[in-house]
C-alpha cells in the first residue's frame, strides 16, 4: 500500500498515512482518463445554440413575382435560405450533449487520475483544514508553503468547513471539492492535489469498495 507523509498547515511532517492500493496505486489507464474527461466536458455544455429557420425569420409570405414569363428563376418567398436575411438550413438547435458513461469507467478513471498524481509527486495530504480565519490571504500563505510553487491546486476536504469555503473561492486557480464530488477532470486540470487525511481515507474506502464491486450501484 502507498505510504505518504502527512503535513500540517505549516508544511511540516506530522505523521504518515497508508492509502488504498486499488485507488492510489492503480495502473494509469489513458483510455479511461480520455473517456471520463470527454464525458464531463460534454455534460457541462449549455447546448443553447440556435439559428432561425425560414419559418422564423421576418418577411412576407407572398410570392415575389409570377412563376413564368419574367426570365428570372422562380422564387416563392423572401424568407428562402437563398436570400440575404433568409432562414438558415440545417443550423444548430438546442440540444443536450450529456450522455451516460458506465459507472465502472467513471470509478476507474478517478482511480487512474489519483494514482497519476501520487506517482508524479503532486499529491499532498494535510492533517486537517483547521483555519483560524476565512481570509483568502491567510489561505494563500498556507498553500504557498505546501504547494511548492504550483499555480493551480485542488483542495479536497471532508465535511463542512465554512472558513475554507470562503477563503478558497476568491483564489485564482484554487478549487475546493468534497470527496463525493471529485471527478477525474478536476484532478487532472490542477497541478497539485491537496487532500485532508480524512478525505484521503474516505476516498480509499469508497472507491476501493466500488472498484471491487464493479462500480457500485448504477
């Protein structure tokens, strides 16, 4: 089982913790990571794009000139797509881009992302997020000590922590997440992953159980 150091908010080691092998020591599957990232990004698309068809644009419906005898091509409406300001043919319409990804693939991708972070040395475990203030400046100083110069960081905390929530939301490149909300895309897009000890143990227990049962309930 992978063993990592636990540090306090001063960046000093205060102990060690054993992480679940199936979650933090799994083989990194690039195919699963790609599939999970595409799935998460597709679900975030608004899908509100819309163009007007010939039945929705302004314009009279009368025939512009008689069918025969003018020497011009026949034309039925000024709202035709052939005319300027006419309707658009086969344009985008509102749609839902989300689709279903098997739960087993979602769990496998998250385990791969967590294992990759640990293998790259970009995963930090802190003993807790006991902040004395909700000020962003104080949290920035803490992250500077434990992030080792990383520009972006994903913080994972178990339970409600109002000070951490308020302090992190105004910091550029910093995102706070709960273990049950964690996704492969967020793990990959941040340079550093900072877990509380409780969150790391919870992820190991829940994801390890789902990996053994084939992804858990669908």
